[in-house]
C-alpha cells in the first residue's frame, strides 16, 4: 500500500489535481496577443535593436533573448523587461519572431 492509497482511505472525497509539469528546455514560449515592439536606437554612437512589450514570464523572455543572440551571433542583454541586441538586426529578428508565431511591430524607421 503506497502513500496515495493511504491518503484515499483518510480522505475518500478528495479528487486528485493534475499538476502541470515544468516545461523542458525545448518547450514552447508563452505567446501573446499584443505585438512585440522592435525598435532601433543609437547609444554612444553604436546601433542597437530593442525588443519590448512581452507580457509573459521574464524567464521565457530571457530564453528568447538567448536564442536570438545565438542565432544572430551577436551580443546583447536583458534589462528592465526589454531585450537589447547589439547592432541593427530588426529585419532578421522580425522574421525569426514571426516564424515562432509572435506578432511583431516595427517602430522607428
């Protein structure tokens, strides 16, 4: 007799709840209805691409940032709910995000 059987004896009316498993590294990222804003800026004379407007968990957005940086072979960071990619990669980033199923809106040029 295992622990579940013993608990059923003590609490016969209790219904088991299915606990969602934690997504694995290859799991899908949270998709949202609002578009992610992709904009271009220059900071200290160097071009950067900024992605903002993600409403899901920060961990999912960090995974997305890491994936974008590795696919583009560039540096970048995740700060204050925004992904900052070094260089002007708006077109490439927008196509990558659209392939994943995100809606992307281009801002600034």
